[in-house]
């Protein structure tokens, strides 16, 4: 229960006080609506407006010691939980929203978020963690439920936070080598469609394709192309096609033959089940090597959109991480996606 009482004061004594109710202004024939809302903290410049709407006396909250106004409380929640690359808006109806200050990967400390919301009277809501967000996109909001909240409760919230609860990780500007497998493309029977799609996808994430090599289904040829991109200084290598169990699809074998260490083959994500993640070591150190199934070429969202932003943000993606993508890894290909926490970031 809010520890505050209500009192009546003269408008000239109201600066710094908190309004108990809305103040309405009526312009005959034009408009009617609140000029100040409940919870507004009266400022010196408000006095003239209050007198103009006929308010010489006001009902205001008189907080007891140890209570914090909702706007100040929201600001303290922001200070405690917000990490890097976020922009805080101004308080509106007691709530402050956070927006991405750059393109990047939204990272939420979900367990700490749950503990904060479990305190009661403090609320923090965010978008789904580990999704790509663009600069300016709102990613979180925070407020307290009562108009006034106990200082002690805010201190409890602050003490449980040891690192950012909400942050945006900028993505590296990677040089990507693309190896496109398949005799049908290599011998010119059909035109490659993977390359243009990948160039667009990586450009959206701030990276660029440094080159594309076409190979047949021969294991040695594909493995050599991977090694060549390693020596060219690629930050990431993607190998497209040839990921199924068909006897002519030998991409996983070629990735192993290149010397790359397999992290995970197969993912509980539809589309994207035949995905492979590996790491190879080149002159510039450890480089991720991805085997991309054909669905990446024609699906708007796929395993690509779950894994690649994490790698570009510098996060380690383990076999356990890939296994965990099964929760939310089913895309129903809705004509218009309305699911609020779609992991594919639609």
C-alpha cells in the first residue's frame, strides 16, 4: 500500500508537489482534455497555466519519508538495469522506454529480469533476448505500479543487479567467404541463387561478402575452397547447399576435411534443421564455418537469423545453445507475423 496522504495547498505553494488527479482544460467549441495528469510534478512554469484553468488550490500527495515518486523510480530502474548502446526516453505516465542506440544484438539477462519483476510493484518488460534490432527500435520499458514506491524496495532491486540486464551488443563488420557447392551450379546447368541472398543478408547485418567460390560436389575441392578463404583472412565462412542426407550432398564431409572442428550438426529449428556449425583455425585465429541448408535461400527467416547475429556480436554459440533453440524454433510462416516474442526477429 502506498504510504502517502492527500492534502490541499494553494497553487503558489505547489511547486514540487505531486498532483492527485487530472487537471482538465476546456476550450469551448474546440477541445476538452487533461492539461496535467495525475502524478505530474508541478513546475514553476505550470503555475500560470493552473491559474488560467481556474485552479487556485490543488489536491496533492504528501509522501511520507522513504517514498519515491514513480518518475524518479523509473529513472533508478534504468540506471540499475540498462547497459551499453541504449537510449532512454523521457518519463511518460511513469514509464521510461529504452531504445537501441545502434544496430545490434539485444541481450537480456532473463533470470535477473524475472527476479526484479518478482519483487512486486516494479515492472520491467523487454523484447525477446538474442534477436537483431535496428537503431531506434524500442526494446524495453520500465515503471513502478504505484504512484509512490518504498525506497527500500528500489534498493533491493539495485542490490540484486551486478551487471546489465538489458544491453545491445554491436555487430562486427565481418568479411565473409562464401563457398557454394553443387555440380548443377558449378557446371552452369542452373544459375546460383544463394550468393545474392547472402550478400543482402550480410549487408543488413553490417558485413560484406569478400568473395564467392563455386565448387562441385567433390569433397577435396570444397575443402580447398574453405582453406583458401581462411588464408585470405575471412572472418566467417559459409558453405551453401549439400547439407542433406542425399549421397551427392557432401558438404559436412568437406567441412571436416578442411580441418574445421564440428560444434553441432543438425538444429531443432524449422526452417534450418540441416544446419552445421564448426570452427576452423587460420592465420587470423579461430573462424566460424557454417554449413547452410537450402532453406536459407528462400525463407525470409531461418536458422541463419538465429545464429549469425550472435556470432557477429562476439558470443560463443555452443552445441547446448543450438539445442536450446528448439524452444521457439518452429516458424509457422505466418502471412503476417504477430507473435510478440518470435525468436526469428520478424
